[in-house]
C-alpha cells in the first residue's frame, strides 16, 4: 500500500481569469492571476490590505472541501479494512466480524467563484495585475507580488 495520497481540487477562475484568495491575517479577499501567482520570479504573495505574507491564501470553501474529501477517503479506507477483516474472520474463527453498511459520503460540492465587487488594478512596480477592493485602490494597496505600498494604482 502506498503511503502517499494525492487529491486535487479545482479552484475556478472568474470571467477574467482571476482566482479568489483570502489573507489569513486580516481576512481580506483579493484575486490574482494563476500564472502570476505560480511564477518562479514571485517569492512571496503579500496581502494588498495589510501587506503581510500568509502561509496560505485558501478560502474557507477550499479548506472545507478538502476536509470533506479527506474525511470521505478515510471512511472508505476504514470500511475497506473492516471488510477485509470480515472476510478473514469467517474461516474457522471463534470471533466473527461484520463490517456493516458502507458509511455515507458527505457531499463534495464544487467551489464557485465568488465576490465580484473587486476591481482590476495594475501595480506599476511589478507590471502585474490583481483584483482588489475599490477602497484599497483609492487609499493605496500593497503589491501582492513584491510588497511595495502603491498609492497611485491604475
């Protein structure tokens, strides 16, 4: 049995190709282009609102879906292990095991792209774009790609 389990979650983009992110420090939502976020030239992603680097920018929907997927997989593994024990306990054994019914899966609803009240901003320092709150656009925001505070955002 292989010890490594891989699951994938499809995070949808909006109509312009941006994915929703959430800062774990201040809770601000913003959107980034997947190609910019995965670029090797970008060492860290900064929150446009607080300017801090988070360990994870996953939204609550993504985390919830990942937990449901892991729970469903774990239930399947446990049930399969008990089914094997049930088959082996039938052969001349004093103790007989019954696995019972297979546990019901929690529904793994697909993630929807939400929060459309964000505006595309071009950050002059990196010449990259992100979607941020309109208020941040007016008051100034940190560049998600280099962390520089920009007061004049296009």
